[in-house]
């Protein structure tokens, strides 16, 4: 689910998802025109806990 929230330059977006099992996960990002592609992020999901990650997009220099 992708939700637009207020604030930030150009607006902030939140992506929410659920996993079926705790463990280590890797999140890779698609290319977004006009921005550098972020590196993939590895993170741990713990049963019964929420995990919050922040990814900042950096505008490409032209």
C-alpha cells in the first residue's frame, strides 16, 4: 500500500507491507526518473514488532 502523507519537499510517501515469517529481508528499489537509485536495504523483522525504514531519494545532478 502506498500512501501520500503531508510534509517534505515534493511530499512524503509511506509503503506498508506485512511478512508471513520473522527473519532477515532485503528491500530493493526501482529506478525513479530524476533520482539516484538507492542501494538495497537489509533489515530484520521480529515477530510481533513493527519495523520502520526511511529511504531518502537524492535528485540527480544535471
